[in-house]
C-alpha cells in the first residue's frame, strides 16, 4: 500500500517542482524581452534584432550588477558577450580577477 502511494506522490511532487521553477524563471525576465520570445531575425542588420540586443544588454548589465557587484557598460559588450561574462562570474573563484577575462572580449563602441 505504501509503495503504491509513493508511486503516485513522487511524480506529482516532481511535476510541481518543475512547474515552480518554470514560473520562477518567467518572473525573472523583463517584459521587454518576452516580446521577442520565439522570434526569428533575418540577421544583425534587422532593426528588431537591434532593439532585442539593446534590451538584453541593459537587462544583463543590471542583473550582473545586482548579483555580482560588477559594473559593466551595456554599450561596450554585446548581449551574447554579457551572457558569457555572467557565466564566467557564476563559476569563477573568489580570488580570481575579472579584468584579464574582460580583455578577451572585443569592445563595441
């Protein structure tokens, strides 16, 4: 009887946990980025891509500042560069400096 009850409770708990994490991720992203979910761009010259990249850069700079205390200029790095920088910050050791890592990225005026 107990094993039969666990057979039904464990999948239910798992699905509730997954739904909760999905909802938490949806709350975290800014409304401006949600407009571009699932959108295809013709290339970097696409005006919608420029708008998306600007919103992404501003959001990521804010999130990096808030989580890691690192000040970055959204005009200096692309959105994808900022995603990579955030990944590095997430896994770097506390004694590792960030400046040599930032020099690896091309500067976008």
